[in-house]
């Protein structure tokens, strides 16, 4: 196991646990969005809750569509031939 040092700090453990940190960060982001949606639905007026959920839905849909629509371009015209 090779440890990388930047100004005397070992970052090897951070590099080894990259996917764990990535998964926990993604789970935290999803839980934060769920918390916002729950608060908007139950804590505010119904119109505000519907608008908030519609905005979150459009945002998530655009992320998925943007990733799906650009995937062939990334694989066809990638930086490596």
C-alpha cells in the first residue's frame, strides 16, 4: 500500500476508501433531497409542496437525461482513440 503525502499528511487511506466516501456522499445527498421534499410537502402549504416536488423532479430528470443523452458522445469521441 502506497501512501501519498501532501505537506506531511498521509492521503493513502483517503485514496483507498474512495468508493466508500463516494457512496456515503451520494446517500447523504439523496437524504438531503428527501428531507427538503418532506418538509415542503408536510410543513408548508400544499401548493408550495407540489411546486417544490415538481422542481426537484424536473431537476433529477434533467440530470438523468443529460447523462443518458451525452453518453454516446463521450464513448464515441472520448479523449482516447
